């Protein structure tokens, strides 16, 4: 993982191996995920699942428990909002 802090929005870069990713977690705010290369699945505690391919983008309420798993080697950018009050 590589990250930069721009204003109040951290931008994180991940290079996931197939089958790896981020286990169930939450953030106190909103997030977005952009697939620079590869294919990932993001699944939410609510049962919703999204498959994102190269160029795919999803903005979501990160207060809902979720995970991100690479289906193939994947390069991903994640942006997380500042915490909600």
C-alpha cells in the first residue's frame, strides 16, 4: 500500500495479488474505489456485491461493513472522506 494525504482526503494505492485484498472493515465516512488495472469484487454486509473491472469506479457509504478482494492481480486507488461527525 502506498498513500498520500491531499487536503482531508487520503488516496491509497494498492497492488493486490489474486485472492488478496482488504478484509471486512468500516470507515466513519464515504469512500470511492477506482480500478486502475485488474478485477475486484467489493461486498457489503447488506448483501450487495459489485464486480469492478479495469476502469471501474464505485463511490459508497463506507460506514457499511465491506471488503475488497482481487479476482486477478489488481491495481486499485481508494479515496476515503474525512470522518463524519
